[in-house]
C-alpha cells in the first residue's frame, strides 16, 4: 500500500514548481496556446486546491467531489447520501450553481479555513430541512466591519442586521433561535432573517432547537451570525441569493456522515455558464475521490468521457454512478457502460447503478430510498473509516497528481518555448527591417536625396531670392519626408513578412503614417537647430576680418550635409566663410548629429512597433525555470514517475 510522502523538502519543491508555473504566460495566439493556458490553470488548481494541501495535512478528511453533466442527479444523490436536503435539486438548468460541501461536525475545521479551495469564500448555513435536533457547536470567530457587527458564534451568536427582518422590524437573530421577527446579517450583504413555523415572535427556548448559521466571510468581514426562530429553521430568503454570490462555497455539517469524509456537490461540468464549468473543473481537481455521475441516456456523451480520461491520466481514486436507469434496460445499459469503461482502460473503476425512481425527478421528498444508495454510501464510509483504505485513496490520487507533472510540466515548458521563439521571431523581423531602413536612409542622404523637389528649388534660388531660414525650412522638411518614407517602407516589409503569422498579427500595431511624419518632422527640426548652434559657434571663431553670418553658415552646412554631390558648391562656399579647417570641423560635427537623428527616429519607431510585444514580457527563462523546478521535484520524489502503486485490496470492482 502506498503512503503519502510528506517530507518538507518535497513540499518546498512542489511550492517552487507551483511558483514557476504561475509565472509562466502564454499570451500569443499560437497553435496550442489556448490548451497551454488551460493546462496551466488546471495545474495551478491541482497544486493549490489538492496536492499541496493534501501532502501538508495527510490526516485531513477525504473529499469526494460529486461531478457530472447537467441533470445527472448529483444534488439528489448528495442529499440521499446525507439523508436530508443539503443542496437544491430541481428541473431548472443549470441546477447546481453554488457548490455545497457537507462534512461531519467534528471535521468542520478542516474546511472552514483556506486549506483547500482557498479562492472560495466560505458560507456556513443553518439546517435547511429535517427533524428537530441540536444545532452546530459554538464556533468562536469574531468578525467586525464597517457595516455592522456580528460575533459569529454558531450556537450562541448574534448578528445585528442592516435592514429589518421580514415581519416585525429590526430583528436580532440569535443562534439559539430567539428573535423578534427574524434576524439580520450585518455586512455587505444584508439578509432578511429566518421565520419559523410559529410566527414572528418565537420563543427560542421552546422551539428554537437549531443553532443559527455561521457565515465565514474573509472577504466580507462585517458579515455576522444568522439567526433562526421556530421549531426548525425555515427557508432561507436572502435579498441576494447565495447562489448569486461569486466564488462562494456553502458549507453544511451533518453527523450522519462518517468522520473523515466530506461530500462536495459541484456545478455541472457541461453548464452553459462558463464560470460554472470552470468552477466545476477546479473543484474536481481538489478531490481525493472523483464520483462521476451520469445517466442511462448520457453515459456515452463526450463531456463525461473527457472527465474519465483526465481521471485516468491523473490515476485518481475514481468511482462512477450510473443514475436514473430504467428497470427494463438496467442490465443492458450496465453491460454497455462496462464495455466502454473496459475499452478505455477503466474496467477496474467501481461502478454503482441507481434505478430510475420518482425521487430522481424531484418528486416526493427529493431523497432516494436508503437502499438505492446503500452500496455507494458503504463504499465511501469504508474509505473514510478504514485507515488503510483511506490512506490508499488519498495517496493514490495525490501520487497520481504528482506523477502527472512528469508530462504536464514539460508540455508547458514546450509551449513556453514556442511563445518565446515566436516573440523572438517577430522582434527579429522588426529589428532586421529597421536595420535595413537605417542603411537605406544613410545611403540616400549620402547620395543627396533630400536635396530634391522644393529643397532643390530653394537651393537654386539661394541666396538671391531665398533667405537662409527658408532654405533651412525646406531642407528640414525634405529630411523628414525621407525618414517617413524609409519608416513606411520598413513597416510594409514587416507587414508582408508577417502575413499568416498569428504572433505578429496579435502584437504589431497598424502603420501610423501621419504619426511617423509628425515625429520625423520634430526630429529633423531639432537637428537643424543643433546645426545652427554649431554654425554660430564656428562663425564666432572664424579667422576672418569680418565674421560670417551664422545663418548663412548654417544654411550652407545643412545643404552640404543633405545634398551630397549636388551641393558641392555649398561646401566650397562654406570653406570660404570659415576656412578649410572650420568647414571640415562643422561638417564632421553636423554629420555625427545627422546620423544620431536618423537612428533616433528609426529606433523610436522600432520601439513603438515592439512595445506591445515587450509588454507581454515573454521571458526566455520560462522554459528553463519549469524544467529546473521539475528536476528538483524528481530528485525529491523519484518514484512519482513509476506510479500508480498497487491498489488496496478493498478497491475491487463494486456494482
């Protein structure tokens, strides 16, 4: 028989691996990325909700999650196993919305905190239905908040409501059942109080046998105790149903359940509501025992079989319930279902058949006869009460989950590598295109391309008909136009090379020609002002009897830098004004600034294109970090790869 490995170093390795998985991202819409995102979420849920909590507390009760398709009868089955209505079953679809967990009262502390399913807010509720009896034990958990106060003591607590009860005004609900018209709940979710059979002014000493419910709201600390009056707790009538509260887990206790076992009624795995499907999948990941409920008409559907295949992959402790089977076809349906399980390699999975009864459709009390669920209840009870069988069930699921990391984590690492590779490919394509754009811009400037059109006309008319400022304006505008054309050509090249590349389509922004022109114009004018400052500096130290006009020096310098061979006469005129050394010095300094201007413009446009991709922060280390963390886990847990262990003798096929 396998036992749980709970060494601290193993837990540390699992926690480190969990952090690496959490840090991994798959933002690019590559083939397989959606699957990787789902696998990441499932893996985190498995580690957070089950593996780490189970290994940290191997003595905790077994959690059996009842899952299945819409209308499979999960809630009716849970109610029947408990012996009273703890979760609502009905004809509306989807039926189960807020998950309900039922455990023995002495096991309550295992689930009231954040040990398992830490993302769900706990809500303790009073008994919904059943005979008189004592209520929950006192549970000290004071919760104060800005909206009111409630001491949260189940069994003797009070909660001062924000709004009146349903009958006689502001009620004071008591865990002992003493109330004036019904209790209130203090906090963000004020709730109308409970009203018992004996009217609005009930004497809790005579009739209030059930303690008030307890609401454990970490996120809403102002929520206090709920009160009840009358001989039994009446229907809960909240202004905002608990089923509407997002991310909540309703908790019930009942001494009919054996210690060491908790049942969880999960939402439908095929719910039309996405949040319900995701929550159902996460709840299943937190289970020690998966109880898959299907029906005689839907046992071959794709959804439950996907769940079964996942269970086989994890090698979890699994049982199946074939519900609502008509007597006439019970043998034939059971035989066909068994054949399907055998073909899927799940022939050893315990199977239970429940006949179609009026209670299955919500008739009568909503509870199946005890004989209908006796075999299943006995199987679960033996796993909870027999230490050997209980350890085997928990160990098998936990070890199977750890062993599954052997294939899951490398798959995530491969997807992470694909993401990084795609990001590098897109980024390199942009960098290469802009590198060629820079070479082209500098080459065309050296050839005198900017001295064309309006700029060339101004040069031909200078200095007789065109002043220096007008020539400088025309030249700066021509430089900006050249840079805009070069950027547009690079963007077009990138766009052509990125066709049918989902990573590029998702990250590269659309061309912004107008914006490029504006930014290039600003850069060109800035360069012109810098050259004007250099020209003024050189003019002030020129070895001439009469100092040259700085504006004329700047006009000739800019023309020579942008005109290439076409502006040879500009260089000669500049040498006459400043001297040969001064002209060369000004040309060299202005040329350096020109190259910096070109690079600055192109680098800025390249960064603009890559900004969305950079914001995704697809690190190269993701793959290596995952593999390294998995290697540490393998070292600490070397036999995980050889799991599953031998089954306990009690895990024989049961029908």
